[in-house]
């Protein structure tokens, strides 16, 4: 059986994707058993063909912008097709960083399910029963119906809504299994975390201080007036106006984990200093990245969990 891990990204999140690929390899003892691929949105021209056109998102018509921070998200449904509808795949966002062996997820008993994931947190998970498709384990042979280009175009024909699609509500719920939240740990790094997901976009560690370049939701079921304000802001001032800047992540351990991985990538020549400087110039990476790298402590050696040193100190 073929096994692979896919990291989806666009040009704005490529640094995160490269670091995620490195983390997958760093923490696995079974690297000979699976491949790792980065899916880049730019390689699929049908996204660009829809630039500026109106699509359906959570019942609201929005403009498709390829330069948006999250224009890559629908590529998370591409692995079955890329795998020839054979074998197994794990697909992750570019802001997901494994801290344990991904093979443990790839090789687990799926109990006959087509895919596995975790529920979303907050109102999306509770009220909308939204599932988190940002990390999925896929049995590709059971997902022949996934046709991403066709479904993408249906959003512009008002036949498919982005939010139910991304929340997996178009899938038969009986075919979806749930894995432990630690495989997609939302902004929480503990000794039990298997994959850290820096899902709060405003505090992604490598973005602090940069102007926000993603578009917030425009539907709030618990307080609809908030949606009216957001729509008025966009129509009066522009897509990203008045949204402010990215903030420093409140958990220093998560910042140290990401920059510890990035430091190793730079030291090993996986990412060059010139690449980081160019990403800084394009406002994809925070402008004080090298200062942060200089003060970031080294990660524990080998496949040890990034918190293993802290855990031992606390125990002592």
C-alpha cells in the first residue's frame, strides 16, 4: 500500500510548509515507509482562472482572491486524486507542525472509515457541527467521488458552498471517524501534542508585526450584527482595511518550537538566509526573524518531543 503526507500551501505560507515538511521527517522513525509532498496552489491554473469572481461562502457571496493568505485551503481535498485513488494519505495545513511520528497516524486502524479527523472547536464545532479538515487521514480508494476542480467551479455556479465543503458536511457522516485531538492540537502544545496547529491566524509565530492579509468571516450566528459591521468595513474600505497587524503568539513554547525548527532548517541549508530575507521583504515572514532565531533555544535532540526538556525540569 502506498503512503504519503501532503502539505498544502500557497506562496504566502511556503515557509511554514517547508518547516512542516522538515518537522515530519525530523520526528519520524519510519521515514522509509512514506513520501512527503508539498501541494502548491500555483500549480493549478483553474484557481487563477476564477480571480475576482464571486463564489458562495457560508451563504454569502465573496470575491475569490488568489493572493489571499488562505487561497490554498481547497487543495486539501486533492490527495486522493494525486494518489490515483490508491493507498493512504495524511494531509495537513502549512501551519501544522508534527512533534511525533506521523507514521503512527498513517498506519492506524481506520475501522473501515473513508477518512478521519477531529471536530472543530468553538461555535463552528458546537453549533455547525463542523469537522476540522485541516488535518485528515484519508483512505484514498474510498474517495473516488472527490473531484476538486469540478467542485471548485461549482462554488461559482452557486451549487456548492465553501463552508459546508471545508467542514466535511457534504460527506456521509457514517464514513468519517474521529482521531484524538492531539493529532490536530489547536494552538496548544503539551507533552501529549502529536501535531501542533497554529490555527489562530492572528498569532502565527512567524507573522508577528506584519499587516493582516486574510479575510475574516462575515457570518456570526450568535451575534449577527457583527457580520453586518464586517461586511460594511469591506465594502467601504477594502478587503483588508482596518484589520490591524499580526500579534506575538501568547505561548512562548510554541514560538520556540517553530523557530527551533526554522533554525535547524537554516543551519542545514534546507532554507537559505536569502530565502528568509526575501520572505521578509514580501511580508510573508516577520521582519525581526533573524533576531528571534538568535535567541531561540535549541530543540531537544533526535525525535524527542519539543517539550521533553521542560517536562524533565518540571519533574525534577
